[in-house]
């Protein structure tokens, strides 16, 4: 008879522990339960387990903290994380800390059994994260995603009492009278028309909002730069204005070029011709005098994205190259050992993790940061298994790009 695999299930909700035990007991697993991380560690000190299955959000010590402790003290114990608060950020962190998979609640018995069977049969591999990298993973602040007293101030005690650590109650919010679904607002005209908006239903656009936008557009001269900036560019109006001044932003148009009226341009050229001492002082953004070490490649089929990342990194002294097609990216990866690659996941002609695998096969020591507008738990897990250091969602801020790059080079040091 085959020896039973022993599984430790950790969740502060007892009914979940019981349900998981019932599911696994039918497949020749011996299940031990723990209703918290502290209790789980005590049990692990007294007996050995083939697999740890832990919830993420628990009071006292969260699932990532427990995972980090377990993989440090019992590195051969396989581990899985389960959570109702799934995010790409925690998915990447869990994989980097040594979890074989990251399961989102609610799951079916089949999904749980299949994942555990893959884990114990060595068909799932840990991410190639070094001990140094594991130490740098930030695992603080996941104990509880809300403060009960704070929530009670806005929702009442009854609502808070119904909240559990891993489930949110479904609360029906009554909509006010004369609320129009098309315009997502209370509308008197909607009420007068018998609570229907035929024009809006036909076009999918609120006629009143459309009329207001039209009048607003007539008053404006030129494009609304606040709308132009931040659509495809990884920065927003206020950030650019803080660095360059409102005059530069006022002259920005689609295509990220700044222009000025002809008369102003002539005056600007004349000023450039004037002797040095006669020139008016200008606001200048100072760049680092000494270039930072480290070669960077930015891979994205949107040229404005690559240009903006290059500018952001240039202010820190990094000289970044770009590749905007699959072929160009492959050629550069094969011909130069870059220290850091920022890689868009969704590009024409690229299937899944194809380019990430190319990077890892040709320059395995290279740090990779994923940049994507199509983030998902599955791509976060898969890219983490392949050894990325970070996973950023578009649109991102300059600070996020700078921090991610600094983190990558710190880990490499």
C-alpha cells in the first residue's frame, strides 16, 4: 500500500480547513489542520509534511511570512498559497518565495486536487530565486485588507460583523429614483420620458453628457493636453508639469511633441543667437554627471512607451536601448549581454512567454521586469517561474519604473 502524503492545511477559517480535508482525504492524503501560522509552525517542528497549503490573509502572521519561514527552515517542504484576495503582486511574491502555485478562492475540488497532485509529483517547479532575492521580497502589510473600526464608520456594525478574512458580503445598494443606467446618474429628462432613454439605448451614450462635451469642446482651443497625456504614456499631467513647468505641457500635442506659435519660435531662435550673457535663464532638468553602470534593453511595440522609459531612466544615469519588434528584440538579446530587460508581454507575433524564454536562455543572469497592460494572475505566475524580478502594470509612474530598476540592480549586486 502506498504511504499517505501528509499535508498541512493552514487557514484561520475552520470551515475551509474542514472542506479541504474532506477533498484531500478521498485521494490518499493525510491532512493536518492549523488555524493560524503560529500553530502551523509548531506542528512543523514536531512532524514532517510533504506539502504546506496556506491561506494568504490571516491575523498575526500572513501566508507570505509563513511561506518565507517554512522555505528557510524546511526547504524541502513543498508549498502552495491560496487566497480570496488574488493580485499579480502577491502572486509574483509567493512564487519568488518558493510557492509552487498560487490558487485563487473559490476553487473547485477538482482544481485543488489537480494542483496538489502536480505539486507532490514534482511536475511544478519553484521559481529560480536566490536566497538573497527571497530576503528582499516585501511581505509586510498583508494581515488584513481593511480595518474593522474604519469600515464600521461608513457601513455600520452589522456590515462589519458579516465580513470574514477571506470573503466579502454581497450588499445590494438601492439606486435612487429616476436613476438612468445609460448616463449612470439621476436624470429629470429620463423621468419625464417615462424612465426610458431611447436615444441613449440606441447609441450607448448619454445624450446630455454628449451635448455637454460638445459645448465644452467648442470653448477650448486645441486639444485637451490633460487627456492626451496619460493615455499611452507612463506618466500623468501633474508629474510632467512638476518637472517641466506648465508652459511645456500647454504646448504638448498628440505624438508627444511640444510646439510653440511661429512668433514665439522666432523669438526663441533669436534668443539662442544672442551672446551667452544676454540669454535669459531657463529652467533645466539636470541629469547625473556620471553615467550609472548597467546596460538596459526596453522591449515594447509602442515606441512612445520605450521613449518615455528611456527618458525616465536617463535621469538616473542609465542609457537604455530599445526594441520595438520581435525580430529586433531577438537580435539584440542574442548579441549583447544586457544587465536588465524591461519586457512587454503582448507584442505582435509573440506567443506567450516566448521572448522571456529567449532572454533567459541566451542571457540567464539578466534581470527581467515585465511591463504589461494586460496583467493576469496566470501570466504573473508563469513569468515568476521563469525568474522575473518584477511585474508592473501599465500605466505606471516614473517612480515605479525607477524603483523597479533600482531594485533589479540591487539584487544583482
